[in-house]
């Protein structure tokens, strides 16, 4: 007799949140999951419900974490399930969460592991195989049922940035994108209803819409570009976080405060905290929906991007802190002479104090995203980037945070204060940038020390990035701001923007008068101070 559920998830109390996330991920693959928070009836004995779960489910996934082992729950539950198999047949699947130690009682039984707790497609597919005995086809390019689909997927996988003038989608792609947008709006509407009234009927409606959307995305995944598919997965994850949070809120509301004052305070604190969490999840999925809207607009109106302005080469130029970027004006003329359009963006004077405050830095990252959108809206082309110091920080953080809506043809960094482990491999795999030049300076003490008081900054401008496949020439005699002279602009930076390869012979020296002028200026200031003191003492006699 067919069973009502594909799998029963059993877990220790401390793993309830992750268990629900796993349930949501499996439901997104079309499975029906039994979990106690949804299936145990009021007044039902826990052991009775446990027996019913094993009877109604084809498989049982037991979550084993370190906390579950330490409380001895995991071993006791596993042995109960072994005994239960003598009465009711089901597939028993141990699921190891975050590398628990001392799980030797499992013997040589095959397991599914989630070592870092992330619900990756590969590991979900492995668990899906354990539950159903069927291999889940992952959304990989080039592996489809028919030859025509295979060719389509290969073409999509090689698709260049739409902003750079990619092909207009064919009818099958248009239908796929249109359908996904329709079901996303259904989820959004049910999510808004759930926000207005956190009730079980609204939660069920939201969960159903979410399951339908996840199924549609998986079915139509061959028609999406890689970046769009990844954004859709992030969106579904954000919807799922919101669902779990609203479910907790409903349970808190129904439980109500207890009689004791301390318990009342605990309830009120948790209730308010959950509302804040839900608001963040709501804001996140709304932001991702806006991202998808922009991506879809670019996809379907690509033809509008092919006018004469597409041939223009635009360079976004962004300065560092404690300056208004005088060098941005100096580089404008050389860029214009070589056919580039300089788009200097200015976030104003930014002193050390706000630089030390994370929220202030985050606002500048969002500001950069807005400025980027303004530039591409005006010129309708993917720009280049030249950034210095704090400008490198906000530009690269925005590139990472708002991918794939931010792209650059080429990137030039100097005085860079970004961490050495910046995920360039991921950036290149998503084709968010074409080429990168990281000009390093041996005497850049600012880039070398910033990491000690800004946790998410780093010394890439001095020590370089860990990623080997970008150009990172070192200048032994240069400091943090020694890059800004016409010789360097013309000999190195502009040729790099033009796609030319650079060699060590092309590295110019600082202007001959540069160091000399600086020393003379310092001497003159000191001489003036000494003269002022002497004259003042003479006049005082």
C-alpha cells in the first residue's frame, strides 16, 4: 500500500530550525515530508504520533548533530528506529549535521552529510536518492533530455552579459521567464497577506505557493542563465526563511505569556525579536524580487541596449577617504583623449570616524549600487572601474553583494584595502568582471594596517590577493597614493582598459620632481615655522 509521506524527519530539540529548512528544501523537490511541528495533533501522545509517522512514511531521516549526540538522544532514537523496522518497513537514513563526532553506533550504514549546515543542491540530491531511490537531475548545463534542449542549454551557458548586448531570448525562454514571474507574484501576494495577519490558513497558503514556485523553477531551470538561476535559488531561500519565522511567531502568539513575570519577559522578548527577524526576511525577499525584476527587464529589453551608445566605453572612477579625489579630474582628460567617457562618482568627504563604523560603510556600499545603476541607465553599457583605497572597498563589496546586477568589463584597483581572500574565483565564474589589475605598492602602510581595526578590510593593495589569475604588479618605491600621474595613466591604465597586455617594462617611474618637490615642500614649511618662532621672540624683547 502506498504511504502518505515520502519521509519522516526526526530530530533533537536543538535542531528544530535546521530540520524545518531541510523539510522546505525537500518539498521544493516535490517530496511530501512528515514533521512533528505540522503533523502532531493537539492532545495526541508523542509516542503515538511517532508510531504513526513511521507507518505513514516510506523513509525516516534521523538528524544527528553534536548536541543530539551529547544529550544521548541520537543513539536512543536510532536504536528505537532499528527496532521499529522489525514492525514497519521503511528506509532509515542517518543525516549528519556539521560533522558530529562519536557516531560509531551507525556502524557501516551509509549516511548523508551536511558538514557546514548549508543545504547545497548536491547534498539535497544525495538525500533525495536515499528517500526515493531515484537520482535527482541537478540543474547542470548540457544535460537535458533532448538534443534540441541540450543545444539550447549550451548556448545559455555561454550567454554573455545581457547588458553587454546579449541575444534576445527565444520563445521558450520567454515563456519560462514569464511563468516564473507569475508564480513569484503569487508568493509575494501570499507573503504580504501573511505579514498582515500571521495565521495558520495564511501560512498554509504561503507554503503552498512556495512549493509550486520551487517546482516551477526546477522544471524550467534549463532555460535560465546560471546567474539568474542562482538568484532565483537565493529568492526561494529568503522566502523559506520568512516562512519559518512566521511559523515561530504564530506559535509564540498562540502560546501566550505565562503567569510568572520572568516568563512574561521571556515571552515578550522572544515575540518582539521574532517580529524583527521576520521583517528582515521580508525586506530581503522584496530586495531579491526587485533584483529579479531588473534582470528580467534587461533580458526582455536587450534590443534597447543596442543603439549607438552601446559602443561607448564608460569608466566609473571612485576615490578614497579624506579626499574629494582631485586625481579623478586629472585622469578625465587622458581617458577622453582615448575615446573613454569618465564617470567620476563622488561620495563626499568621508573621514576616519565614519569609516570605522560598519553601518556607515554599508550605506556607502548601497550608495555605490545606486550610482552604478544611474551610470548604466544613462549610457546603457557595462562600464569599466578605476578605484582607489576606500573606493576599492565599496566597489568590490557592492560587486559581491548585488551580483549579478553589477558587472564590469575591466577593473583597476590601487591602494586596495580589500581582504586577500576576496572570492575572485566566484566573481569570474559568474562573469561579473572581464579583467582585473591590482596595482600594489610596497610602501602602502595604510593598506598594510587597515585590517587590524576594520575586520572586513585587508592588505590586498600591499600584499596582493590570494587569487593567482589576476594581474598584480608590485611597485617597490610607491606608497598609498603614488599612482596618480599622467605617465601612469597613459602608459599602463588606459592600455589595460583597451584590453592590452602589460609588461614590467611598461611600469613608469614616479615623475622625477615628485619626491624632490615633496621634500622641498616639507623643508620650506619647517623653515617658515622656525623663522616665525625666531621673529616672534625677537619682537617680544
